[in-house]
C-alpha cells in the first residue's frame, strides 16, 4: 500500500515484530534505517533489505 502523502513511500508491515514503517527504495540504503524502524540486528536487517529490494 502506498503512503497517501508521499507516493514513493510504501507502508511496510513487519508481522514478526508487530511493527510498521513508511519506506521507499531510498530508505533501504540509509545506514541503520531498517535496524531502527524494525528494532532488528544488522544481520536480520540485511535480509529484510534484500527482500524489500525485490518488492518495492
């Protein structure tokens, strides 16, 4: 689902941690961004980034 105020951002829901964030492709390259939004380790955040690159 796209964010209504910024069409380049998507609502990403992380069901395992019951968290969500408004992310775009540019957010995937920000250092520590995924780790902060989803409260995950760097290793898990890298897996999330890899998945989201194929989806966003």
